[in-house]
C-alpha cells in the first residue's frame, strides 16, 4: 500500500521516500515532506493547543479557574491519548475499483485521508504517527503502478518541504531504501536533514519495509559490531536489538495503538517487534473513507482498554 502525504486537498498524490540500509547509517533516517505548492494558506496544523478558562466558586466562595481543553472531541481524555499511533493504510485500490476509477484516484483519495489524520494527530496531541506506505511485497505489483508511485513520491518531496518546516513536523522514512531510484534516495536524505530538528510531531513513513526485514537488518548490524569487537555476543539482548531497529529514530518507538483499515484482520508483516504490546483496532472502512469519525472511534476504544503489558 504505497502512499504519499499532501497537507492540502491534492490533485495528485505525493509519495513517501525511504533510506537505503547499505548506504546510510542506521540512526540517520530519511525525512520526507509532501505537500502541494498550490496549497491554500491556513492556520498552522500543529499550532499551540487552545484552552479557555471558566470561573466558578469553590467551597469557600473563592473563585477558582477550571481549564477546559477545546482541542479534543467530547469523550477523549488527553492524559489517556496514545503517544504513538501506527496505521496500515489498506484499501486504496479497492476504493478506486469499486467506483470504476483508475488506481491513481485511489491513491489520491488516500492521500487526503492521510492529510486529515496527520492534522488530527497534531491537533489532539499525538506525538508520532507511523504509516505503512509501501511494503517489501509491493515491489511485485505491476511495474507501471510502482513507477507511478515512485514518480509521485519524488514530485511530492520536491514540493512539500516548506509545509513541514512551517508546521514543525519531522518526517522519517524507514525501510530498505537502497531499492529506490538513486535520485529519490538523494531527495530523501536532503529532506530528512532539513526536518530533523522539528519537534512538534513526527511522521514515520515505512517504504520498502517489512517487520521481518527490520529484525534481520538489526541482527546483521549487531553481528557486524560483534565481528569488529564492538560488542560481545553474550551481551546482545532485547535492548541492543531495539537500538538497531529502524524505529529507533523516534523517542517513542513502540506504537500504543495500531489501526488497520479495509476489514482485514492481520498486521501484514508490519513492525513485528515493535507491536508486541500494542493495542489493535480493525476498521471496516477502506483507507480513503477513513476520516475523523473513524479515527475518533479508534481512539475512544483505545482509551477504554486496560493495558497490562503481559502482567
């Protein structure tokens, strides 16, 4: 499920890039931005949370101030909000075919959904959003479709840097990026460097990625370190493996909530290590139809669960 992000209603999708494992140090992830240059200016997506206060009398008749958060829908509690949400954005092609539209239209509609979810994450205080944009298996799709997506990724990255800088969003791209066209790899490196100091929100885009690939590449890195005497084999534990996973680019590498759209009940080789204690939510709607109401439903379900972490 390849994908790109536009922060204004995009006539065309802009794809999300990646980072080649063999050429780039693991801790330097690629950043990627994608928003149309014709974007209509509006208030910042990730602006400071707005609050207002109500005055009322306390027990002794003294006035007290009660802070009311206007940024959250009724029922959502900020203290119970997931810090990291991951999404398997499934159903773009089925959405297009069900409407007798070209596949490209499905990706464009999906891009609008992604824009909506990024905006809501910024507004509601979620710190990290990871999206499964293009799996390792997607390389087996028709060549013309893969080439279309690569071109959309490249175009989007060239146009969207300013949006991410303005909104203080860091974009990181994870996966086996060495398989991407060299020009696209270079764009990713430059864009990630440009947004690496942005701190309000992080968008992690998994491209040419699989959970098995991530664990294998982490083990390969540790094996290489052991070979050069940088680590003792007996010292290798879960903590060291986690430091070599691609999601180590984030302050919150473990998703609290995973959402999968399109009515499928599987995680499709996505973040196998990181999802060990993640709460799962399966939505029936296809990704282009997944909007604020569906996202709110997933978050409310998450906040009603009691997380035990194996205890």
